[in-house]
């Protein structure tokens, strides 16, 4: 719960610091996904921790030394918000000016993310993909059909308890999906882009599965297809780069994707963001399904042995 | 295509990984992974050739010139590391198909190969890039896939080891991120070459001092330098055999590369060694690592743990060579990197063979293996000889140059301590040899046969390379010297 | 001087809280929470570096000429993603450890692990 609040606070802090894209992502990821995963984990591991038996003097000492070093380092920093800081004078002006001329996109963060430093973003997509594969390797379990029947009976009883929630959710989900699509394609003009859209899309699916039961959700969204989708997202991103290679330029040089460099940039960014959205959605769904599935199994086993 | 070698080096394994998800059967996936890794190896050879012919290779990603875009900057040091990493990865993969049948459940095998390729791509991305933040991203790709790979081990302690590695590794990565952020704040750039030009003007500020300190500590966490090595022994011991063979031979080398790259190319040798007393610090920590780890190794009953602690000791040697901060010392360190990769790769693969046939790597299960698995034991003996530094192995060559470099620098006590450390290595390797050759097999183990060819071929490839480069040292010395000198500003 | 750098003082305090939680607490899930706090404070640090007085969000618009530095924003977007990936893996490991050892307290796990030879 607290981590959700912390995430939201950070997000609002970011907004006041003019970092709108970051705020958007932090709100979706930090306040949304992280909280969700924590809640699912804690369901299984228990809410309380044992109190430590010894005083952590060593840890305190390390923290004080590290903190002291950081505080020492702050003393020579340029003032917060100063316009002459070295950080703003060297690389940034070209991004701000070139975004319109070289790339034709008004959201400078998107132009830097998807084009100037596009390779970093490919790395980022691969990081998400790695997390998805890692969670799969750690938590996936083979479902047996009789388990699904059991879960269905739980579902029917849930229907009476949460009737209002279910009806409202059914109405909301299409709007959430529509909003996700909007964010996906609007990243060039306002805060948004592949990541945020992917997380919102996944949130809609997760909402559905929370209220209608995991087994129903698994029937709607088949596991092999989702895994395939996560791989396809990364491959789409990579192929854009490979096409540039084949057209005679360097990897991920969008200027070569079309006769007009700016149009090429637009096309490149569009495709790349699609790849990102695809992978992010599927990996978030994979992670949630596996976490929830494992917790369900654990709860069921506990009930059986009790 | 030749002009694009730098990016292909990373892209081939990086894109092969998700492609594995599309092929379903583990057998096909293995062949595909082998193909990807083999191609990466060939690319690294071609790259080394290119650097030798025409000097530093620069590649702009996205067509944007640095420092606005990300650039790859390949010199001799980068290409040596890429060669070592891809070479080990390919040879180890040869044994993977057989090995994981026993150690990893079938529904996870495809995922294993995906994670393996991701680790490989992550490491290659770290050693080829010329952009500081790009290092962080690929460092995380590598680390995350390594955590997952280690957790695939059969023993439940693998999960705990992986978690500890995750926590310590993430702290290290976050420290590196802080260091990069502080550097950016004071210079306005992320490109390593650009940073080396802009750092001298702000070098005396407290902020850069802090940045340097955080970077070094973060890298040392990943390097497993004593006393930040606590994650390594368990992580290596309980991971699946193939994972240990791969990671032990490559993971810490990459961290050492980062240390060398940041202290020499970005901050500059004179800054790095004068702001913090790095020389003294690293010599002391390196030697402490050698002794503490070697002594701990002597008391272990799990052979994998013995060699894992031995790895911490070897890293200690490499750090001692590094701390001399002369071209000779650096050359010895690079040679030792090469040697350690070959030797530990061979040793852990051979241990994998033992695990495959015997089902355990406890010392008491080694009794009588000399007769039951002669080739495997012989490989372990050869690897151990290289560990100690016996002539005719690469281990001798690198220890020789290390001792030479310390003496040249006037550090006689250090040279003596290095030789003492080798004596300790004799103690713990003798325990294994004694168990294998001078004891009868324990009850229940009489049916053990020699390891399958799938293991023997890669193990002996590595051992032969070890012996070959121990005898004909011209090529390795030439490359190591050229790389060391380029870091000091002479040559490519 | 202190007022001019107030953002950074706060960032360091947050960082140290997070760092302390990671190394002092034994509960596996709590460590991950600490890691999250630690990483988020680094994000706030980067974003503070990017901020310019009188500037606005880095989206080109009529009437604005001063924009905040977009580069740290990009870096942090990537770092947020890396953070969630680490959290997901860490929590998955914690769940598996709970199943395998029956506990998520560091001391208990260490004891049970040491008992096996």
C-alpha cells in the first residue's frame, strides 16, 4: 500500500519538476505495477516480518559513510535549476533544436528516446523481455484441467460478491484500452509512447483477470501467444535497425527508411514504439499471470493441507 | 557488412534470444544458439583483425554522431574481451545440450537458452560500447539474465544465492548509475571519449571525486573484489554446471574491463591513481582476497565451492597486476584474464561432467574417479596445474609476467606473497587429485562411466588451448602488450 | 548555498533510507522495497539535474523558449524500466524461496541452508 503511495508521490514530484513523460511512466509503473506485484507477493509470503534480534550497527555505519560521501559531493554541484549548468550547455541544445528540424517530432523526449539514443531504448526493451523470461523461468507452472474446474466454482461465488465491481469494470475496460491506444500513438505530440501505453494496456487485462478470475483470463489470453508477442516486439525493434543496415546506413538510422529523411524518422519512431508497446504489454501480463498463478497454487495447497 | 561488424557483434546474440522463443523444441533452440554464438565468435576475430590493421574502429548508432548519439569505439582491449567472451560461450554451449538434460526441467530448457544468449549479448554490449549510460543498460541486461540463470539450479540454495547476487548486484548497478549521473551533471556528456576530454577541467571538484568513488565501488561489487565478493561462491556453486562454466570464465572479466576502461580511458591514469590511494588499496585488497579465498577453499567439501573461492583468489591476482599501473602490470592482468577464462571454463565444464555422471560434486564422491573417468580427471588436473602456475600452461606465463611486473616496480614483498598464494593453490587442488586417484569409489558409485563426448570435446578444447598458449606465447603476449600500451596512450 | 541545493539534500536522505533498509533488514520483501526507494531517489536526483528555472516540460510549444533538459528524462525512463524488471525478478525469487525454505527471513534461511552440507 505504502509503496503505491510512494510511487504516486514520486510521480507528482516529477510533474512539478517538468518531467511529464517520466511522471507518466513512474505513475504507471511505480504506483501501478510495482504495488501490484508487492501485493501479490505479500499474499503469499505473509504481511509481517520478524523483528531483528541484533542491532544493525554495521549497516548504520556503512550508510552513514555513503551518505556522508554523497553530501560531501553535493557541495560543489551547480545550483538546482541554474541555466548555466554544464549539463545543459553541451549536448542538450541540439536535441531541443534538432527535434523539429531533423526528426519532425515535438516531444523532445520521444525524439531522444526513439531516435538519437534509440539503441539505449532497444536495450531497455530487451531488459523488460529478460525480466519476462526470467519470471517465466522461475514461476511458470503447468496447469492441469481439474484445477480450472475448481477455480471456476470459486468464480461463481465471486460473482455474487463483487457484482457491482464487475459490471463497472466491464464498462471501463474498453475505455482503458482506447486510452492505451491513444497514448501509444500520441507519444510524438505529448507525453506518452510505447512504455506508458504498454503498461496501461496490461493494466486493463490485469483488471479483467482480477475480477473475473485467472482461469477465465487464461482462456481469453493464451500463454503461448503472449510469450510469442513479447519476442515479436523485440524483433520488430531490431528489424527496423536491420532494415537500415540493409539500406546502406548504420544500425537504427531511420533516415534511410524512406526517401524523405524526416518521414523516415517518423516511420522509424512509429514502428519502434509499436515494438516497445507490444513487448511491454505482453511481459507485464506474463509477469502478473505467473505471480498470481503461483500464489493461487500456494493458497490452494495450504487449504488442502490445513 | 564489414563496416557494421561492431554492431553485429552485439545484435546477433541480442536478436537471436527472442527468436529462440519462436522455435519451440529445445534441440533446435540449442543448434540455433550455437549458431548465434559461433557467428559472434567469428565476428570478434574479424573485429580484432580490423583493429590491428586500421586502428580504433568507430561506429555511430542511428547515424547520429557522438556525443548526441551512441557510438561504439573498438580498440584492442575491447576486441580481446569480445574474443574471450564469445569463444568461451561457444565452446561451453557445445556441452550444454547434454548437460541441461540432467539439470534443468524440460519445460524450462528453451528459456535457458534465451537467458544464455541474453547474458552473452549483455556482456558483448558492455565491452563494445563507448557510451557510459549504454554500459549501464547492457550491464543490467547481463545481470538480470545471470540472476535468472543461476536460479535455475536444482539445489534450493541456488535460489538464495541468486537473491543475494540480485541484491548486491543491484546496489552495485545503482552506485554506477549515481556515478554516471554525477559525471553528467558536471560535464554535460555521456560519451566516454568526450568525458575524457571534459573531465580534466572539473576533476578537482568534490562532486567528481564522489562520482569516481561511487563508480569504483559499484564496479568492485560486480567484480567480486574482497570484501565485496560475498555473492560469488554460492552463486557459482549452486548454479547449473553450464551456467557456472560460462559465468566463471566471463562475468568478472567484464567488470574488470569496466574498471580498466573507466580508470584509464575516461578519468585518465594520473587522476585515478592520485585522487584515491587506489594503488595501495587495490594491492592490499587483492592480496587479502588471494589469501582469504585460498584458505577458505582448503576447507570446503564441495568441489564447486573450492573452485569458486579459487576464482575470488584469481581476481585478487588480477587486481594486484592492475594496481601496479604500469604497462607491464596491465599486460600481466590481461594475460591472466585470458588464462583464467580458459582454465576456469575447462574446470567447471569438467565438474559438470562429474555432476552429469555421478550426480554430485562433493569431495567424497570424487574418490576413485581417476580410474572411472580418466579423461575428465586428467582435464581437472591440467586445469589445476594452470591454476597453480606450473610451466607449460598459460597460468605459468601470466604468473611469471605478474611477478616480473611487481619486481620491476620494486615491490618485492608483493612478489613473495603472490608465490605464497600459489602454494596455497597446490594445497586445495591436491585434495581433489588425492581423492580422485588414491581412493576407492564409495559404495553406490561403482557404475560411473566416463563422461559423454559432448563434454569431453569442449573440455579438452579448452585444456589444449591452455597448454598451447602456455607453450607458444607470442600471439597472446603481443596482443596483451598492444592493448596495455594503447591504454597508456601509445598505439591503437 | 544550502537553499540553492535543497533538492539534493532531500535526495541524499531518501537514498540513505533506502540503502539502510536493504542492508539492515532481514525480510526479503522489505529489502526489495528498500531497493525501490533507493533507485527512485536516484531518479529524482537525475530529474533535479535536468530542471531549469523558468523552463517548461520538453515538448515544443508556442510561446515557450526555455525547456528542461530532455536527456536525463530519457535516461530515467530507461532506469525506471530497469528498476521494475529487477523488482519483478527479486519478488519472484522471494516467492520461490518462501516455497522452498518456508520463510523469507534472512537469518532463518541462512540457518536452514547451512544445515545442508
